C-alpha cells in the first residue's frame, strides 16, 4: 500500500538530525493514508525546487507546507529531515541508479529515522502501520480486515457491516438474526439509558440500531 511505504524524496542536502519523535498526528496519518500519492508528488516536486537553495531543509519545509497545507508543521519537519538524509546517504544512487536501488538505499539508511520522527509504528504486528490502521492495539483491525462479529470496525472504513456486527445483532442468543431479534429491538425502541438492545454502542435504541439489525437480517453468527 502506497500510504505505508516510505515517501522518497531525492535531490536535497544538508546535515540530518532526526532529533524529535512522534511529530505526525492523527490528521497527518489520515492525510498520508487517503492522499498519499498527492503528498508523495509534493515531496518529490519540492526536492527539485529546493535543490540549489542555500538552506535546503528550510526551503523544503516551506515548499511542502505550501503544497500540503493540511499537514502539521511537525510532520513537515520529518519530511524535511528525511530529504536531507536521502541526499547525505543516497544521492548518487537515487540520481543515477534504478528506482529499486534508490528505495533500497533509503529504506536502509533513512526509513527508521523518518518513522521514529513521524511516529509511524505497527504495535499490533498486523502489517499495517499507524498511517492507516485505525486501531494499532488490535491485530484484527486494519484496512481490508475481515469482520469478526464483535461489534468492531475491523476494516477501518468507519461503518459497522453485518459481518462486523453479526453476533451483536443476535439479541436472543439463538445464533440467528431473525424476526425475534427485530421484535426485541422494537420493544426497546426509544430507550435512552441502560438499553440492552443498543446495537451501535451509542447508549440509545434508535433508527440507527434498527438499520444495523436489518442490515444483518437473515445472517447467523
């Protein structure tokens, strides 16, 4: 996935120091996950634009901040530091070698520092970093993950599908989602506190719960 790959910048210089950690926040990760190609293009373009600047790192930071105004200044700084690392360690390889050789050089010399600076980790070991993983403490939750029928947004799309809700929809415990479950839910419709038929976890039994139940109607656990 593009968003989880290192965003490679070539043709920049100056001394590198990845001195800060965790500079990218959740809004930055959402940007990198959803618009990674645009960010990558901006990084590459700014590298060329700042090649002859007297202070290349500052030039790059200003350039990408203007090109990607949604990115926080801390996260921009990590990309600026990364650009310096690429030049110091991989300039000739990236300028005159193959793309694969450039990526390998950057991964070996600059990726770890960049990810530390940005705060990119994969704590649950599911192969998806914090860039796109909406819950890095649960290995069953990552983009494209199958539903586990535990009321968890396994695939990080912001919607609880029937596969993710199935057993929560089974209100009478018979492992089937049938009219019996619908009747139980309707008996609590309008409940505001202590609702046993609260399917979506908002503390109430409303139309949203009805729609969720109907979405899984006819399925089993």
